[in-house]
């Protein structure tokens, strides 16, 4: 290619890559797949290699630049990077307002409140629109230069957007409502310093920790630690591998903005991602309402926040109030009640799961965490107990984050009593007393006794569950009573229960007994796929059960299928095939099936009504919470339209439907370039 053409092409590609980066990271939208974007970058890189004279530092290919640094350079901050005082209650916020009024009765009580992202603060300096330096807070006066690492964060523009680059409706509206913002962004300023938070989403955090686990490396305590650790280390390749995000919260440079809000908007117009969850409030009461609303939403957000920053919106007022110690008087950080508390770990017991897995559970001195009383917390497994170094009698920090079950986060060693006792994994199942095993390559210990009552109990819960036999009104508590009273030994016994058996039990009347019996009898005949799923064969989830049902049509055929025949089914690999084959040949399973047959339980042929073939051949993965329909309804709908559902994202996945707070599947889809659609898009797709 000749030079003139090459520079043109490089320019065009740079612009295009940058446009998609901006869409994805700043506006949360996507027009082309990740793979397509990668190939654009690749083309750009090739051209730049061929014509090095046209390569430049602001090129999207330069985000990971070469070799690790030897050490960080110190950078004095032009404007100090301050910290914030905290408020832990609404009363403390009101006290703060009173204090301000006393100091300066003239200030206008107009507040600007925004979420406080739990990440790592950086200051970004742009000269003539190009990112020239990024620094950490350090001691507030002098930070460390971390430009090479920060460049790898795709949400951070290497070059500011100029106004004519994007005449989006939103920006037009900003200009109309805020003439000073329009003025401030008309030309690219010689100097612009923007501050914000580098952070990691909950989903990316989970992925990193899953990876660590696989590699037998220590787990990270929280997303903030990874964000900070990724920026404060010397190798940009590591920073680049971490999927870091950025949100801007302050424009330090004076561009004649009158309020903090205008600062946010200026940052937005220049191409930064800014917080959506903000509120200009004309009174403290309204500010507090906003804080409460955020408190409700908090757990559903895709990233962690630890509070809300409230500040006096008008810059003149803010500055007049000045600084006290290390924090500005005109701002305060409202901190949500911690989802963490300390308490004494009284004992460690073992729970036996459906697969026989032994999970150590900490019994705690009951403690209130974020509004609920917690008396148990999971310790995951023996390896985690070792990692924490926890002993019985220790004072521990317990965390209850989002919808995850409470877990022991750390141990306060200085508070350890003399008689603290080490926990030892027993050699025998705590329930059936048979030996436990640890399979090679597995962290978990298991009870492998097929007759273990604990495994039966879990298996029975599973059998009657909604995606299994779906027996209405038969919850875990009822099953516990039936098992404990010896009225049933397994799920098959349910079908021969009589009203009188239940009506005499405590907590049950005649009416509820009759209801339970009739809902059990209603479910004597279920579709084969449910039947297979309910058996709880290891590795056979709902989708596999459906595949097997379609393939074999009858239980007998499945039970007698050879290994080869099982393996020939798409999506059934060797491990799954062996598991199915082995299960049907185990004596306890054979007995159970015989018993089910004797009591008149029957699998009926699959009726899969496909109303159209609109989604034929398309594979879907669902992740995160859906708002307008249940997950089960979504799955049914997909099947009805001829589509398939998978539990794992792979190259063969056609769509990942991402609801709120999506999990690691979302990240995986991104990595693989699988099309990710929102719930709204999904609804459109299924009509
Ligand atoms: S304003 C004078 N706004 O919280 C300091 N800070 O405790 C101005 N942070 O160092 C900070 N989200 O790392 C501000 N929306 C937000 C924030 C935020 C997170 C962090 C930031 C700051 C620390 C102060």
C-alpha cells in the first residue's frame, strides 16, 4: 500500500475502533461483536507495523505498551487529591448540614449526590486532548505515575472526544440545558485533569477468582483489591488482562463550570463514562431520599458501591467552605451500614449435599448484618478453612454481600482464645458414619454411601422440586418431617402416603393433609425429561435430561443404552455418558426405579409443542435476573420456538441473554465474542 493511502486507512481504522470502544465501555452498547472489533484492531496493528512512522501513542493498539516498568515515578498533584469524611447515619448528615450553615450562612443548600464506587482513585491529565499522565492518590500531595497501566483500561479515552465527533441527542440536550458546559467543551482545552475510580465488576471479579481457584492460587478478597493491585504493579500486561472499568466523578480543571454537576457533564461530553446514579437535590431531605433509593438498588448493581458522596453543588460555595485536615468541608461520604460484622465462631459442622459433598458450615454467635440476623456462614471447603487459618472459638469477620450466602471473610487472630480448637475433616460422614473420600483433583470431600440418609434427604428435595416432579405444597420442611417420622424413606414412598398419615402430624390439619396427598397423586405421571432430571443423576441437568428424553423416548431405552450410544448424543461427553451409564447399573438406583414403578409412577412421552421454528438451531444461555418473566418461562418459550438452552457459554452459543447482575457467563460471552442481548431484545426476539 502506498503511504498516502496507509495514513488514510490508519486514521479511519483508529476512528472506527475508538467509536466501538466508546459505545461499548462508555455507553454500554454494542454494534459489532468483540471478535469483529478485535479484527479491526488487528488490521490497524498490521498497518502500523508496516508504516511505523504513522503509529502514535493515542492509537487503540497502544493500550498495552511493551515492557514492564522498573519502578513508579512520583508525580506531585497540581490540585491535592483529598479524602472525604464519613457519615454513618442520616443524623450525621443533618449534623454536617448544620455545621456548614454555622460556618457560612450564605451557602445555598443545593446538593449533588452520586454513588461512591468501591474502587481505586486515579487522576488523569490530558494535554491538547491526549492522555499524557495518570497517577494514583499517594499521600494526596504526591502520587505515583501509573500511565502505562491505566492506558489499558478501555473505558478511559486516550484522546478526548471533540464536540463535532458526536452529535448525539443526549449531548444536544446537555448543551441546551447547560450553556456553560457547551462553552467549556467547544474546544479541546490545553489541559484537562479528570478524576475517577478504576474498579472491577462483580462478574469480572468472580471470573478472576474462579481462575485463581482453578490454578490453586489464593483468592482475592474483593474487587477493589484487584483493581488497586492491577494498577499498582509494574506490568501493563497484567493490568490489561483484568477487565477493569472506569467512572469519572470530577473535573479538576477550571473550565468555568459553576457546579459540580456541570463538571460531570463536561466529563461526559469529552467522552468519559460518568455515574448514571446521580441526583441534584434542592434539600438534604431529597438527598436522603436518593440515598435510600440507592440503598435499595445497591445489591443489584453490577459493581460494588460503599456509599453515596454528597457535596455542595455550587463550586463557589464549596470552595468558600474550604478544607479541614485532609477533607473538603463541603463534601461527605454517606456509608451504607456494613454488610459485615464480627462475631464468635462457636463450632463448625458439616453439611452433606445431594452429591455427598461435605461443606463445612460455621455456627456463629448470632449477629445482625445489614438488617438480618446471621447465625451460620459457609466455609466452602477444607482448603478455605486452611486459607483463613480459622479455629473454633475464633472471632471472625462475616460478610453478607448481595444475594450470596454469608461467609467467613477473615479471622481476628489477636482475639484468639487460648482454648481455640483446630477443625479436622473427619474420616467419616457425620450422618451415616461411612468413610469419606477425596477424589484426585477435587477440593471437596464426599460421602460416597448411596444409602446415606443425608444424601437421600437432599435427593428427595430435588425429586419433588419445581423442575423435577413439581409437587405443589411439598416443601423441604414437610419432607424433613416425613423422613424424621419414618413415614417415608425415599421419594417413591410419597406416592403411597395416605391422608391419615399426615393429618396426625403436628402443624398439619386434615385439609392440608388432603391437599398434599392430592398434589402428590396428581404428579404420578410426568414427562420423561422431568422424570430423568428428578433422578438426580450426576452431571444430568435439565437440558441433558431433555436431550435424553427426546433421544430415547422411554426410560427403559435410556436405562439400557450402551456407553457408545450415550456418547453419540451431541453435548453428552465421556464424563456425562459414564455417569449415566454407571447410575442405571448401581443397585440402589435399580431398586429405586423398581419401587417407583411399583407405586405407579410413570414417565410419559415428551410433548414438546413447538409453535414455530423461529429459533430453530439457536442455542441460548441465560444469565442474571429477568424482570418481565421467570427464567423457567423464558426457557419454555425458547423451547417452544424450537431453540435450545445450554448452561454453559461456548463458541456454539448463539445468544446470551443478560439480565440484571449477570454472572461469569456474561464475561465469558464477551471473551468469546458471543452475541449478548438484553431482556428487552430477547422479548422482541420471541415476540
Ligand atoms: S469525590 C475530595 N465521588 O472515594 C475527594 N469520590 O473517600 C473527592 N470515590 O478518593 C472524592 N466514588 O477514591 C468522589 N463519586 C465519587 C466517588 C469517590 C468513589 C472514592 C475516591 C475518593 C474516595 C474518598
